[in-house]
């Protein structure tokens, strides 16, 4: 594997060590759920996310803005401003643009430019179901992370991801994990999305991919169990690493009042601490 100075995976390793955290805070700003003081403001979504970032930055290993929440409101400039703020203020914390892109190679080239050049993200989520040529353009950007959907946290993910595709009954999500680990990861910057709602599948993926980082949504509002998640996803002999365990709505909307940032911090700290306790039990 090629190593790149200050690459996404190196940023992540440093963040796990310096922050002592596997928590990823996701930014899914719903205009209808913003505090009243921010509703209707021209940069209300940006201000909301910025205050939560400031309140939680010492508790996380990564931040994850969700593209659709901004784009649906014509708020892409607020997203640009947010990522720029995060990168300038907290350069030690990697920023993941969660956009789940998946298209033919020539189009993927432009999605990669959007994520890495326009928005300045350190990593982006992508959908692998159009094959490697739809992922390869992202890998041409040195040091940038490419986080591939593998076993997603939503119930409908089983419709396709759990289909048996080989004579020995291997499900599709494990085939994706093998492709990512054994054939696609020449850059060393690929990670996988595996949902906290399926801890048994997390463990199977971990066995296949070794030390590859996992982005794990589903803790918090989706009900994923922290103890089961950490037990399944831990890297042997490397407690406190290997996972970016995402929580979005449970942290963002801990309070609908003016104390929203303080309330978000409390939930984030509780989640970070629970992850620490679970990780310590793996050592």
C-alpha cells in the first residue's frame, strides 16, 4: 500500500490516539428542528452545526456532515463554510462528507472533485454497486479517504446486501468487504460502512478486513448497542481504534432550546465515555 503524508487514515490514527475517542458526530441539520433562534436565519444551519462542533470537538475522532440535508435547502454554501471552519479550527479532526455517491467513472470524477476540491473533505462515502470503475476516480486523490457502503444500518439494507451470491452462501456484503480489502485498496485509504444495528455482521467484516477502519452508523437514534458494537468491531490488541462510531440526531437534537450546544455536549460525552468503557473491556 502506498502511504501519503497526512492521509485520511493517518489523521484518523492520530485522532484516536490524541482524542481518546471513537465517536463521530454527524451533522444532519433539519431546518424544522433548529432552535427557534436560528430558524429562518440565512446561515442558521451553519451556525447550528458550528456551535455543536465547538461544543464536542474535544470528544470526537471525526465529523460527518450529511450532504443531502444542506443540498435540499439550497445551503451548499453553508456546507462549504462549515467544512472550511472545521478544517481551519480543528485540523486534527478528519471531516467525512457523507454523500453516498455511486455513478459511472466519468461522472464519479466530478463527484470526487466536488467532495475533495470544492468542499475540502478528507473522506467521502460511496456506493460500490456499480463496481470498481465507479470508485477508482476517488482513489486518484492522494491521501483522501473513500468509505464504501458495505452493511448499512437501515432495515432495507438486507434486501440486497444479505443476498447469497456464491455456491457456499456468501452474502453480498461480505463479498464487498473482500473486494475492498483484497483488490480495491491500493491507496490504503479505503474504509467500510457497517451498521451498529448488525453487530454479528460487524464481527464478520472485521475478520475479513483486518485493521481497515469502519464507519459505524446506527448508535443513538437508530438504537445500536455500544457494547455489542465495540466488541464486534474492535481490532485485536488495539483497543480504542478501528472504528468511527457515528451519532447524529441523538446529539444534534438533545435540546430544542438555546442550550442545544450544551445538551449536545452532554450526550456526546456520555457516548464517548460509553465507547471508552466498552473498548477498555476488549483489552
